[in-house]
């Protein structure tokens, strides 16, 4: 079984996704500038390439000063560009932003041939900075300008590099079709070129970007082409780099066996120690991940020898940290520590190796002391380099080692030192890890309040990282589930330990809401959500809000009842047991002829509702709003069963990704109008929906509607109608799919699949005018992806991203006859009475439930209302 392991995976050639292919970049050639200044700039570049970043800063700052005193604006701008690159490596984003802005100010707005190469380089650098800080639209525009500049000077390599960078920005913006168009254009341009070093480098850069943005099959194809070209032009360095990149992509595809072969080849074909060590360390971490202990141990002597041969540099420091992490993971597999006792960076790779033979294989590993010496050397080298970012990393890992050996005092001291360094340089991406690690150390040593404070700081750091976490910076594109989500859950677990104060319960609720926001932003890979705290009493005095929270050892429920303080209650069940029962309910409710779902529905009712059932009645609650967590999103709450009736028979029900995302104001009902669209005919692999025509006719009989059916329902027509007809209801009766991946979440029009980001663009064409906003979006024939446990995240994401106040959708594909009946009843209630949307849906579901043909939950339970229920 593969461990959940997040190693420091080296990327080929560079650890950032910035693509610079321009032959005009290096080296710097003296033209008219003072020789000393030019020598200083070249010295700074050499130090940068040797990863002597702090020294490079000082030398390049001197070069900038000399160029300024001489009035040499062109070379001053160029030196500032290189200084920006160094600041980036040090994580000094504010200084980097200032330096590149100063560089661009020195360049004329209409540069001639002499200034154009410098402008192109500076724009490329600025685009990378913008993307790394979450400014994808600005990055796209900047890289477009860079492409134009490169084209004007005939630098084809630079042009291709900036076009590859544009693909990253387009993907970050959710513009998948444009990204695909650009991708195909760049790929075609590269393939048409004769075999050369630039061609293999360009293809490799494109393949790396494709991996980063998640297009793994395309990444593999392009990297194999890069490898073939590198072999034809007989470039061992580029062949090794292509093999390393290809191995990383195969690893991301879970093809471990092939990845190991290519890591081996990447190390074998090159004589470069730095390339060899990258390949060997990735090979080692994958062997650890797949528990091939003997093979991992066999690599250690070569790796240690290679590391010893590398001069003091960032690569040397990171190599030692990388090696230590793999060794820590192997050593952890000898131990029997609980999650709370382990360092988070080690917990991610925990899978206990069982059996006497396996344990014997682990017995010859380096000792804890030897691993500690590896990390101590990394700390010393980072200090020699004056590289505080690298030092903060190394100290934190050393703290993790002491945590694994349960030397709590030393672990706390080292982690606090690492944290202080990270905070000094504003490196939130490092700081949150050590705040998390410190929280665990404090918790295990009984310092609960201090642990809560440290976890709270970690969550705050994550919030400040919103743009980076959801962007496509590969250093931060770690597994959200392993490296981000547990921070929130562990804080909630601490806060809800009995006895909990009201303020702690409120903080736990706010934390789980923040996790919901982070999950959706991670789904879209963009920090797109504006949040506003909402008091439920002010929204609806007859509504209760339930927050089921799946923790490692229990299921917690936080309850907000009208005019009452928050409370919580727990069911002591491990997370895997909770998820198993929830999955049992999801699977059995599909079977129309069976009632096997009832025991599951009753058990979930007992967890969530029974402890508060009497209070719900006494508080005159009419609507229950669920902020669902994890696997709970995949099941309809209306089917919960108390032994006599379903929950929907007693309460209106709504789902929200969080009250922070709620627009609580209802819309006036007068002159309710709708835009409806649907497909009755089969399209490609999607079956016909013959009763969609009846569904749309029934809606039209209750609400004045503009109808787009079959050939009329194209993507462009839908956009034009939404823009020109500001109706409050948009109803789409067509196939659709919800997935945990944004690019696989879509609805079907006559001419294409409309993905969730395109739908957002279509529905928001009216702008942000509240009077023109869509009150209700209905998706009446959608389903969640089979086998995707987090597929309902796609529904939540679509509901939030579409900009509609409410979304009514189906969790699975229901008989279109039943759907036509339910939708007709829903619109009858919603258009002709004053009831809320949630109550209109409840009454429509009741109509089916009371019909013997449709009484099984398969027919009526799939419909869920997400967002504003009023």
C-alpha cells in the first residue's frame, strides 16, 4: 500500500514554473558600460547560478548603484532584473516586486532594439512574480507583452518561453479552452522546429508546466518528445533533465515502477553531480513511499557521497533536507507513535512496515544521531550562505527529528527558532508548517491553550497564503488533503475537547467554515471567494444550522439554534467508520427496489439529529441548514430516518458551503421569469432525455419562460440570452457532472461541454449589479462522478462560482419523468406562494414521496438546494 507521502520532489532544471528560454538572457556582454560595473553584474550572476544568494544580492546591489551613478539606465534595469530573481529565491517578495518595478521604470515606453531584450526579460520576470502572488490576470497580460517584445527582436526561444508561461496563467484563471488553444499552438511551433537544444529545452519546459497544471497525459507525451530530441542532439545534460521530468510526471500518474526506471536512467546518463543528486533523491523518496526498503538503503552510500561533493549552496542544503526527510520516514515506520505525537512532515509518510523480515530490513538504517548530523550540517551551510529561508527549513526538520525521538523540550526550542526565522523573512509557507509542528509538541506536553494558540497562528498563516496555495507555484502545490486540511481539523479537535467554552465552539465553527472556503478555492486553484460573517438569527429566525465535522477519532456536530448559544456533541467513531456508513447510504439509496438504505439512514440520523431533536421542536425550527463536511456532502440530508419518517417530512432542508459565503437577502417574487434550456436528444456518449420537453413545458405553465431546446441550446446562445434577459431564474435540464476536479465538472449544451469556469463567465456577464443577479440556478439532470468520494465538492464549487444566490441540483441522475413532475410542482409552489425555496422543494419532494410510483428516495432525495434557502 502506498504511503501518503509528500517529499521534496526535485523538478528538472528549476524548482519554479517560470520558463525562460531566451538566448539573450546570459551572459552579460559589456558594450559601453564601465568595466567594473559589468564585472560586478557578471559576478552577481555567477553567484546566483552557484546559489550564493545572499552574496549575490550584495554584489548586484553594488552593480545597480554604479550603473545609476553613471547614468546607464539600460544596464541598471538589467541588474535590477537579476536582483529580482535573487530576491525571489530568498522568498523576499516585497523587495522583488520593488526591484522589478524599478527596472521597468528605467526602460522607455517605446524601446528601440537596444532596450528591447532587457524589457522582454524584465516583463518575463514580472509575470512570474505576479503569478506567484496570485495575480494571474496581471501575469497573463505581462507575459503577452513579453511575447511581443521577444517577437520584435526575433528571439524565438524567448517568445516560446513566455507563451508557455501564459498557459499557466490561463489555467490559473480557469480559462481552460484558451489554455488548450495556446498549448496546441506552442506545441505545434516546437514540433515544427529542427532538432536542437532550444527545441528539447522548450518541450521539457512545456511538459513541466503541463504537469504543474494537472494535464499529466499531455505532460508525458511532450516530455517523451523532449527526451527523443535530447538523445538525437546528443546532449547528456538535457537527456538527464528530460528523464527526470518524465519520471516526475509518471510518479504523479501513480506509475511508480516506470518512474523508478527513469530516475535511474536520469542519474546514469549525466556526469553532473547536481543532476545526479536530484534524480537519486527523487528515486529514494519514491522507494520509501512504496516501501522498497532494501533498494532504498542500497542508494544511501551513493547519495551521501554525491551530497558531500556538492559545494555549499542552496542545492546542498536542500539535498540534505531531502535525504533527511526520506530517512525520517523510514525511521518513523519502525515506531508506533500516534498522529498527535509525530511531526506533521513525517506523519504524511506514515505506513507502518510490518513483519519480522521488514523490520530487520529497517534495522541497518542510519541512526537518529546520524540523521541529526545531516540536518545540523544543512543548518550550518545555510548560516554560511546567510540563507535564512534554507536555515528555517533545516532547523524545522531538525525539530521534527527531536519530536520523533520524543525529546519534547529540544523539539520545541528548535521549532520555535525555525518559526522565528520564517516569520522574520515573512515566509508564511514555511511558518505555517512550524506553527503546526509546534502545536503538536505543545499539545502532547499538556500545554493545551498554547497549542491552540499555535494552531490558530498556523491557520492565520494559511489564510495569508490563499493566493499562493491556490495558484500554481509547485513548492506550494502539495496535497491539500495531507498538508493543509489537517491543520484546520486538528485545531477544531483541540477546541472541542470537553469542556469547551462558548468562544472555543465559535472558533471551531469559524475554523471549519474557513476550511470550506479553502477547499473551494483549492478546487478552482484561485482565491476567488469573498467572505462575510453572517449571523443566522438575522437571516432566518426559524432556521437552525448544523455543522457535522469528521475528525480522526470522532464525529462532532456544532449546532446553532435560534436565540441560543452554540453547542456541540460528539459520537466516538473513527473517521473511516463514519465514511464507510455514509458510503453505504449513498450506494444503497440508488437501488429502487431495496430498502437496505434504511439502517444507514437511521444511523446517520442518530449521529446528527437525534441529540438535538427535542430542542429543534422546542425552538420552532422550520428549516435545517447543513454545512456538510467531507463524505457527508455526497448524501442527501432529507433521507435521514428517525424510524418513522424522513427528515424532509418534518423540515425544509438546505445545504451551504458556509454561512460566510451566503448572500442572505431574498429577492422580490413579483413578475418571476425564467430562462430555461434543455436537451431531449442524445449527444455523443450522453443518453436522450425525452421528458425534458415536458419538464420545460410544465415550468412555462407556471413561470413566463424563454425556452432553448436542443439545437437552440448552444453555449453562445445561452450566454447571449443570459446577458440580454435579466431573468432571476436560469433552469438547465441537461446532463452534467460534478467532480472533485474543476476541469471535470461541467454541464452539456448542444455543441459542447460547459465547464464550471465557463459557466461562471456566462452567468456573470450581467456584471455584479444585484438587481440583475441570478436568484436561482437549477441543474436538473446532473450527477456526481462514480467512485469520486469528494465529487460533491464540484456541486458546492459550481454553486459558489456561478454567482447565483441559490442552486438546485441533483446528486445523481434521476428518472426524467420523476424530474418533470417534481420541477413542475416546485415552480408551482415557488412562483405562486410566499414560501421559501427550501419549503417549495420540500413540498415538491413530498408530492413524489406520497406517490406510490416514486416513494423510494431514489426518485425524490437526489435534489439538494445549495445556498440561500429563503
